[in-house]
């Protein structure tokens, strides 16, 4: 550590108070955690401010000496954005987890960046409202990480991605300047909406410290249906039918392709809701405001789809317990796949009409490269977002095959997990030179010394 950095840390120790600067043996292994199992470096220093002023002091100091900083929320990101690189100091938002009481009239809540998604959901629920985003990592993923990655999840179909939940935010720039936009106004065209720069930019332009988030009315009815289908084409047709017949109450549409469900069913703690053996399974959900009619309408459309041959078999939840049990089956996919060592996890976005062609091309190219490769696909079909998982002896070849196939199909190499460190070499397949050059210009203007999340999304210094 340079003498300059040591002087900085002793100044910050006074500024951030007890537990605000961790060094040496006080830095524990959890700051290296990575759900993909790719351990980062053990950081020499972790800064843990308690408030925005503390974040501003930390960044101004690091910027003055050119000290690289990696921002950490809950470390559940799946693109390596929060993974520590040698020489980086960690800036953790873990001591900034406060939530203001929800404003029930405006249906908003102000959250600090280190608050977990689950804490926001529970606060909304306690006020008779709901938060529109839900993801499997809800207990650890934070508001700041969700904003930085523009998290998606299971109800994007109904409520949009995280960007749609952010009415405004507060962020600190690399030089310590604080930008605060927390009025929570649904409409405000008074100049540039600077908050947008920090949503989905993976911590490369600034540190999010607080956000004003939109809440929604709590649904009066929630019903889930688990369906077995003969093909992807049938699943896409059923999505169209449900949208047309049910309109906005369709809130989730999740897919699971063979052989994933069959293998999961063999190791599930709960009873599998439908027999195995179908090529495609879908979990569809409605959230409505008319409990007496919603479930009935949903069941009618599904029964008609069985008669029309779109659906082979279906089970519809009849109680909150059954509703939860069907969702547990969906979430069990993560349990099953994360238990397989060496599995690579790819999160892609595709136009629905090109999805079947993409799957055919990717599956056959991967099997040509590695005949023993095992492929598992599931995801958020309603949003054109597939999680494509591969167990192969040659992960690099698989990544390259899939990302090229995605680009050929007019898709995106990251639907919701971001680019981070792990996908930057493939960004050029789906974004033009002009787009990447513009991203670099923005980064250079917000963070001229390149101290924040250096090397995430793209490298600044490479032409
Ligand atoms: C089981 C499981 C299921 C998941 N399901 C989904 C899903 O359905 N949809 C989805 O979108 N994602 C999903 N994810 C990925 C992950 O949960 C999200 O990317 C989440 O938004 C990351 O939040 P975090 O607090 O853990 O961020 P981290 O992992 O700590 O950080 C992620 C990125 O954000 C930056 N960052 C963190 N905090 C801030 C801040 N305050 N200001 C600026 N930058 C910051 C980091 O530097 C890093 O680049 C899943 C992950 C797991 C493990």
C-alpha cells in the first residue's frame, strides 16, 4: 500500500468512525464471495460508510490519490461486477440499509442502497402495497446492486425492470460530488434525468446511495398455473393467448425446457406438480383485483388451450399454499443448477420469433464441439429472456458459440445480469463501435481517473 493510500486511510478512519475502515485480519472472506464460485482477490481494505457524506468523503479521497475502488452490495451479481481485482479497495454499502416509512398516498418508498430487496418488499407489504421486482436472490441482493444491474426477475412482464421502479435517486460521483434527486415525482422533465445514468451502468459512473422507489397496489388475487406443453412454439402461442384474453393481469410467464424439469423432479424435496416427460413446462401467474372472477377466467382460458392442443396438462393453484408450492418448483431450478460444479450460466435476450432457431443452432454447435455437454434452459419466456446453462469440458468454446448465435438471432448477450468483468469480451457482438465509443466517453467524463469499477463492462483505455 502506498504512503499516500495509508495517509488517506487514516484520514478516512476518523471520518467514517468505528468499523468504517477494515484492514488486515479484520477483512473477512465474505468480501470475496461470488455466486459463480470465481473467487476474487482478498481486499486489503474495505470502506463501510454509514451515510452519503461518508461515501462522498471516501470517493473524494480515493480519487485524489487515484485509488481504484470496487463497489459491493449483496455480491449476488452473476457477471463478476463486484468481484475484487488486485489493488482495489472495496466500498461496501452494507451499513447503509435504512428504509423510510412508505408514503402510502404517493405509493413510494425511499431506501438506502444497502437495503435488501426483501426488506423493501416487506416494508411495502406492511403498508398494504407491493414492490414490483422479485428475484431469487431477494434476501441478499441490495437496492444499489439492483439499480446498478437494472435487475429484472419474474414479474417484468407486468411491472417492468428495475428502471421502471426508480422515480429518482441519489448518487455520488468519483470526485465525491453528490447528485440528489429524491422528490419521487412521477413526472419531471426539468432538464436531464441524471438518475438514468446510474441505472444498469454497473457502478461505472457513480455510487448509488439512496433511491425513491415506486410501489404498486397489492393484488387482491394471485393464481399460478403449471403447464406441460408439446413445444416452444406452443408455449409462445399460449403466451399470446393469455395476453390477449387476460390483458395486464398476466404477471409472470416462466419456462423450463427438457431435460431440466425431469432431472429436478428426481431430486426435489416437494412433490413434482406434473408428470415428467414433456418437452416444455411453463409457470404462468395472474395478479388481479377481482378475486371472484380472476381465477375462473384464467382457468377457462387454460382449459380452452388444452382443448386446442396448445397445453398437454395443467395444474392451477387453489390456495395460497398451492400457489407458493408452484413457485417453489420454479425456484428449485436455481437450487438444482447451482449444485452442479462447473456449470456455466448464460443469460440472454432474444426476439421470440427467433428463439427456436437460436436454440437449434446453439444446441447443435455445442454438441458438435463437445458431444458430452449437458445443456439446461429455463427463464423468463414472457420477456424473451433465457438462462442457458452448460456443463462442458470447454466453457470458453460454449460461451463463444452461444454469444455468436445470440448476435445472429438479433438478441443481447445479457438480458438482466449485466456485463461486469465476465462478458465484456463479447459486448462488441451486440453493440456497435459507435455505441461502445459513446459509453467510453461517458465513463471518461464521469470518472476521468477511472477509479470506479475499473474494467467492468469495457476497458476504458482500449481503442
Ligand atoms: C439465486 C440468484 C437468482 C438471481 N435471479 C436474478 C433475476 O431473476 N434477475 C436478475 O436481474 N438478477 C438475478 N440475479 C443476479 C443478482 O441478484 C442481481 O444482479 C442483483 O441485482 C445484484 O445485487 P447485489 O446487491 O447483490 O449487487 P452486487 O453483486 O454486490 O453488485 C452487482 C454490480 O452492481 C454494482 N453495485 C452494487 N451496489 C452498488 C451501488 N450502491 N452503486 C453503484 N453500483 C453498485 C457492483 O459494483 C457490481 O458491478 C440472481 C442471482 C442469484 C444468486
